[in-house]
């Protein structure tokens, strides 16, 4: 687990390492990058890298946690209870960070990603549980299945339809899963 804390020098070094990793991922797949390459591109020593991060997936986790912290703060401050607004924000963030999203998958951090999204939805939209009179078991299934679907939709958009917008993804999901009976009849 990364060790940055509130120390300004550590945060500055972590930013350089993140920038170095992000720069390299524009040229090469995450899976073949080495810590040495990342440290060199960042202009820091390997010792500095390992003082802050355990490995390259730790850098991805650090960046992703920062994004989810900002998203959680944004959602907490929003007065809307629209799931489409939340999804629009979520998709917009990750469509603008496609390389990081794909490296998150390569680093096998997608379960962590889904847990973060589940937590946000569960907190912000708990009124759905009461409205639909779902017990805790059904609520957990509802949240986790929905979030798996969102993750898969984002992955399809990033890998197969890179020009899709958040609105296009939401429209597609609404069409496919809100109108299941109509699709089946066709």
C-alpha cells in the first residue's frame, strides 16, 4: 500500500511518479512497464519510488483513490438524487482517463473499482432500498449486479466505442435494461 501522507515532498514525488507512469502508458502497455522505467521517466530514484509505493499497481491505486475521493466529495455536495447524473459524472471522469482505466484492469484492481462505485451508489441512493422495500440481501445483489454492469459498460465504451459519450452509454443502458420486455418481444 502506498505511503504518501501529507508530507509535501512525498506528495510532490508521488505526483512525479504518477506523471511518469501516465506518460509511459501513452507509449507502452501498462503490463510491460517496469519500475525502473517509471522512476527514470519521473526523474526520481528507485529508492524514492519504493519509499512511496510497493509496486506499479500501487501507483494506479493511488491515482484511482484520488479520483474516487473527488467523486465522493462531488456526489456528497450534489443536491440531486438522479442516478443518471451520478452515472454521467462517473462515465465522464473515466472516459477522460481511458489509459488509467485500462491500466486499472491490467493491474487487477477492477474489483476494488467496483467496490468504490458500490459504496458511492449505496450511500447516495439508499432511498431506493426503502422505496423498493428490499431486504439487505436483495439490496446487496441489486447494488453489486448494477455496478458490475456499469463497469462492463464502461469497459466496452473505452475498448470498443471510444467516441461514445456518457449520455450515449446511459441511453444504451437504459434502452437495454429498462425495456427488456420490448427487446425480447422483437
